[in-house]
C-alpha cells in the first residue's frame, strides 16, 4: 500500500488524466494544485476523483471565513477527500473551511510553505524561530478542526509533538540525486517516513521522470533503496 500522493502539476485535464493513469497502480492518490485547478476549473476534480483514488485539492484557501466556507463547500461537492487552507488565515477561517466541507472532506492546514526558510519568515515580520511558528500553527489547526497539516519533512517532529492527532502530509520529497528545484527544505522519502509523515506529496521527481510509473514505484514504501 503506497502513501504517495502524486502532484498532478500539469496545465491540462488531458495531461493530468494521462499522467494519473500511468502512475495509479503505484500511488495512494492524487493532488490537484493551483495550476490545474485554475486552468480547468472544478471539472478536473470530478474527473480525477472518478479514477477511484483519494484526491487532495490543494486549493490553499486564504480569505475571510464566509468566502472560504462557500468555496470549501463547492470543492467538497466535487468529491475530493482533502482541501488545503493556509493556517495563517486564522482559527475562524479554518473552522469555516471545515464547516464548508461538512464532514465530506477534511481540511489540511498549510503551516509554513516548504519554499520558506527562517530568513524569509523574518522578512515577513514573523520574527520567532521557525519551529515555534510551526508548533503554534499546528496547535491552532488542530483546535480549529483541521484533519491534518501539510508540512515540510524537517517540520514533522515539531508538528507531531505539538499536535499528535493531526494527519501529516509532506511535500518536498526528493530522491537522493534529484534537484531541489524551488523547494528550500527537502528530504528523501525514507527520511520523511521515519520522521512521521503519513502521506508523501511527490511532484516533479515523478511527473518529470522519463518513466513516471517506474519513478512512482520507486518512491513507494520499501522501495526507497532503489532510488538513485
Ligand atoms: O514538484 P514537487 O515535488 O516539489 O511538488 C510539491 C507539490 O506540493 C507542489 O504541488 C506544491 O504546490 C505542493 N506543496 C508544497 N509545499 C507546501 C504545500 C504544498 O510544495 N507547503
């Protein structure tokens, strides 16, 4: 049983479905992110859901609570399993997201983006240490009814200690020889699993591979040793 959610970061529904079908035997589910959602609209969610796997709609909601509740309800109607919302939107907004999903899907709170470092956060006026910010946002997410958090591999220990009941979904996964791309805090699948990730989000190392199915298989549980 795989714990990999493949990020279908492609611009068209056709490419997303072709990619999903190539890798589906080796993955737990799919993530639809901003590029695909904005290019194709909610029909892409219904089409990917129809493949029969859990779908994480990475909508990264961040607005006033009423707007977020209504947007979340529209996404839940497409049959997705999880929807992301920025924890920085605050407790009322996260509660509104959960209310909008009405129990049919769970909120995954985005804590600190994997592209951020402590220095970036300081430039945004978040002066406390990264771990302190992470713990605060994880506790806030749990109290507001989120099912889980999206956090970087290096954040897993802090998040698990601060809010042990939350599902931990972790992007920023790379094979030992892979480029980090724009991710600032990356780790291998084996490292993320041993640090307590429940699901791994993997994009470019699978979607950009010459053989995405083979790459997806290598990121699966127990196959880490075959990664190059
Ligand atoms: O290609 P790569 O493996 O870096 O893709 C990571 C995916 O996870 C992207 O779709 C990105 O939007 C998403 N993500 C992330 N960091 C977060 C939340 C989501 O990289 N904190």
